[in-house]
């Protein structure tokens, strides 16, 4: 149940991004749900591998390169999902950064609600 709630709230976060970033468009809630699912899968499976492969450059740039990887993955997912449009790299960069903050807040909110029940 928590996983579905997290997925729905991440999709809502994705729907909020166009309000804050010009050049980003999410056409429907269904597109946001698909994009949130794909972003979750990509961040769980592909991102750790890319971080490991690019570890030397990530260390040299003090972690900044990890933000570039996030932006490229965000941009890539938007290319796979019809209904999610990202204009350019910088839009993807800021979109990925804000989406990360939103998903972090969702995880904190769900974690707090879970802790109160116990």
C-alpha cells in the first residue's frame, strides 16, 4: 500500500514541476504515473550502475557529476514517455533536481506517518 501511495505522490510531484519550470510539460496524470514509475525503476536499477562507472569523475567534481547523471536520466525518461516533454538539458537538470527534492519530501512524509502508527 505504501509503495502505491509513494508512486501516486511522486506522480503528483511530477505534475507540479511544470508550474515551477518553464520548458517542462506533463500532459496528463496517466503520463505522470508512467513517468514516475519509469523514473523509480531507472533510479533503482540504472543510476547506481552509472554512478559506479563514473565514480572517478564524480569524486573529482565533488559529486556534481551525479547531478548531471540525474538530469540525463530524467531527460531520457521524458523521451520514452509520451506526454512528458523536456525542452533541453538545463530544463532536465532543474527538473531532476526539484523532482529529487519533492520525492525526498514524499519519503519523509510517508516515513513519518509510518512511524506514528507503530
